[in-house]
């Protein structure tokens, strides 16, 4: 028996150890006659952090590369040591970048990433509002031409914006600049939960609204006509806690009321959905309060779907995503919701 326990313990230790890997690169990166060392630490084949030793071994720079643990996000932030921003260390910085990044740097702001950065910089809580728990602002940018799927890229960001994003992603917020990486491929690789489609074709057409067509990807919503397009919403687990797995689509349903758009996000594998009201003209996204959407007293905590009829929002809610549970109908006056929007002091 003791031998079996020893074998199990040994195998467990070996499997755990096999998940971690280290690589060392020692070289005179900048040609100053002294070698620098780059230690790269992997977990399950992905870089978690890297440590650069330079200036004749007198200085160290640790780069936190791993993504935020609690909630998945389409973006990741890698704070830079301030030395790496100096011209004197340009050759070292270029080498380190070539090792830890597999996506190109860009100075052009894609509409989807731009929407996310706007929302990160502007999200504010509404503590005493009747319908909403928070709002975020985004620049209602309309880009000429039809929508084309963005490619993964990274952007160097500085100032108050990167400090706020680093704090939300639980990264160091004292550096001058950080890389933001955008995993754009996730928009078109997510599994379609609503249609049980393992190999979906994104973007998915939803509806025509006159000359405007409405589409969704796995984690975003946009509109377009013959000449231009605009991104309306992007899911992000860190911002809204509404994205459980990047591999699964997070947009459950999209609807419209007057000039507003309503976007329902998936609960899986959690319990609660999230519902958002979008004003595309002013560039504002409002997040509904939980007690407005659910029946906590009777444990109806899952939204099966919604419908808009005249000036009312009909929510069809269940106790669980399980199809065996009966559906309960809940009504919300959209007239009152739209009036309440005007009462919010948007800063």
C-alpha cells in the first residue's frame, strides 16, 4: 500500500513539474561587450512571465505576461519596465519583444479594440439608479467600407488609461507604458451555443433595419450599410463579468427599441445573464441591474430570451438554463427605461 501511495505521489509530482518549463537565453543583445540574460517561464506551453537581467547583472526587469485569472478577456496587458522605453536599451527591447510576442505591433486602432479601450477608460458605477448598475462611453466611430474581421495585434498604451486597465487586470500600474495585446481571432472562433454549432460561420447576420444590417460575432455586435460600419458592443469578462470562456460565444440575443439596441449575453457556465442597453448615437452602454432582470425571491435567475413589443420589454426567465424548468414572464417598461437614461449625468 505504501508503495502505491509513493508511486501516485511521484507521478503527480512529475505531471505537475512537466506543466512548467524554463528557457534561458544569454547573449550580448546590444553589442556593448556584456551579456544580458533572459529567463522565460512557461506553463502549459504558454509564457507566464519573463525576467531580463541587464546592465552587467545589476538590474532586473520582470514582465508579467500571463492573462488575468478570474475573468477571460479579449485583451491582455503587459506592463513594461521604464528602462525598456529608453533609446539606450532599444536593441534589448526589440529582442525581448521578438521572444515574448507572436503578434505584430500596430499604431492603428481597430474599431473593436478602440471600443474596448473607450469602455475601460470610462466605466462608472451607478449606485442608486432605478434600472442600471453602470455605464460606459465609447466613441461612435463610423468607418467607411464593410466590416472585415480584425487581426490579432498589440498596441503600446500610456497614461491614465493604461493605469486603469492594469489595475482591472491586476497588473503593475506604476509603469509609464504597457503593451495591450488583442486576441481578435477569438471573435470568429467561438462556438455557437445558441445553435449548437461547433464550426460556426462568423459574423452572423441577425436582422435588417431599413438600409442597416445587424450582425454579431462570438463576442461583439456591429451594424453596417452599403458604405460604412460601426461597432456597438464588445463582451469582456474583466469589464462586465459576462464572458466565461473565450471558446464559447457570449452574445445570446440582440434586439432594438427605437434608437436603442438591447444585447443579452450568455450565462454559461454560470447562472446569471447580463443585459445591456446601447445608445449608438451618443456612444453609451448601460448595464441593467440584476434585481431589475431576475426574480430573486423565487430563484428565477436565467433569461431564456426577450422580446420587445411596443414600449415594453418582455423577459422570459427560468430558475436554471435547464430546459425542463418552466418559463416565467417579466415585463419592464421601456418608456420608463428611456426616460431614466436622460436623468443620468453622463460625465
